[in-house]
C-alpha cells in the first residue's frame, strides 16, 4: 500500500505555491530521505560481509533505477522498509500539523 500526501498536507508543505520544478525538486528530496532511511534500516539487518557485498553491488549500478531494482530483487524486505518509513513520515507530519 502506498502512502500519499493529501492535497491539504501538500498545501501545508507549501507545495501549492511552488513551481512545477520546485515541487519536483522538493518531492525528490523527500524521496531521497525515505530511500536513505530505508537503506539504513536494511543495513542494520546485515552483517559486515553482507554490507561489503551490498556496497560493491551498489557501486556497480549505473543509475538510481538500477540500484532500486537491485535492492527490490536482492532484498525483498527493502520495499517494506520503504513503506514503513514513508508511513512514519506522513504520520509524524500529521502530528506536527495538529500541533501547529
């Protein structure tokens, strides 16, 4: 299940006043934060040899898409980590909205 920001949440983030390029850059940064957090979660489950092998495999990839596909195939739990991080971000964001 994919967690998505609502129109109201996007407005609160200021996305309504962003140009399409600014919005794209902003969403790319958010995606990178989710990806990096999920990757850290994955690394926490690996031993030193597995981390070394993963690092070597990631360096061999030529694109972000290649890295993403490699992680999906080699570490099926990675997608679960991505979804959990994304859900946590939206949940924490909603909590902040209620406080503000």
